[in-house]
């Protein structure tokens, strides 16, 4: 049986091989809040979510609750303790595991249980994810935290002529835009200021550029030698065990983390004790 191909245009209409379907707001049989035909079309469409962090968790939840059944998600990052206050699909037992694979496994969160989720623990910039890979999807949604990957996905979607929904956050502010070849400007059409701050989970777990290592070294220097870091955005969240280095509590934290997530976490100062470094 050949797959049902569908596409979503910027006016809100959904089309398939059988022609244009009526919009959800028009009269007719409904499935939940959506018109029946639209709900059936969404369940057959394949969507790619790039990133399974703060924005990615929200996207996956909303896609599944909307009615999308075939979702693929890719993320290179692993779950950190500091992620748990906002990335609600993960629990303490998941610390140290792949974000994307936790969403795709059988023990994935109940919110996602109704969908078929294919997970990739990998970088979207891997050559395996070429133009043909992107052409499998009716829609790509970005939930990334670095500009290089955003630029790459933008170019791949333009080459594959697939709509891209680009989103991002900065502190308490968020932005989202739709990118469609020939209809809108692309992500790189407007010059962007040089990135000066980086998420703690990126610079600690998956550094991919020299600047990530420099920023992380700056944070560690300030942590070890007691200088206050004026730029709080370069450091991990204060909920992270590494950001609270009280030596008396380090053993208890490490034991708890090892039981729940099979990852032993110790403070930086405790880590330096065997190295005979005087602070």
C-alpha cells in the first residue's frame, strides 16, 4: 500500500493526493477538535522535530495531542539534572540518557504513547541526513540552541522544498517563524548578531565549537577560585549539582544520582581532591 502524501500550505489548507481538504473550521464530521478528514490526514503525515530539549518537549507533546502519529526526532544531547525543571518529558531516572531515545523508547512518557516516534541520537549535521532524508517529511520543526545547526537545517529544507518552522528562546522571550521556499525569507536572509551566550547543557555535554570550550573554562575558573561570574547565562542552572559545590553534600548527591540515573555526579572541588590541587 503506497503512503498517503500530504502537504500543509501557509493559508491553513491541507492537501493530499485526492485534492484539497476542507479547513478544520468548516462544517462536517469532527474528530475531537479537528474535522475528521483533517485528523486522518495529520495521522498519516510524517514530521521531523530537530531537538528534544526545552522547546522540543513542548513540540512533541503538542504534535501528539494534535493528532500527528508519525514523528521522527533527532538530538545529540543527553539529559542533565538541570533540565528536569522545564523539560517535563524526562524524570530523574533518565539522567545521563539520550533525550531523543527516551522519547522514542517503549518506556517513553505517557503523553507520547499514542504516536510512532523514531528517535536518532545523532547530530542533524551528519551527512546521513541529506536532502533525500528531509524529503520524507511534510514538515520540519526546529528546536535547536545553536546557529550552525539552524543554518544547516534551513538550507536542507530549502533544497528539499519542505516547510520549516523555526523557533528559539532567549531568557523569557521566544520567537517562531515559518520558512517556505519561494514564499518567505529564510533563516539566513537577515544578518544575525554574533552569539555571545550559550546554554549550559551544550557547553558542558556536547561542545562543538572552540568558543564552547572557552566559555566552559571561564565558568570553571570562576567556580574553582571563588570569583563571581558576572555573566550568569554562560553557567549551568543553579539547580545543577555541579553549580552547588558544598563538599558535605556532594556524596549524598552523587549516591542519589547514581541510583536514579546510573550517572555519578560529583562537585568540581571534590573531583580535584585526588589530583592534589590546592584551591
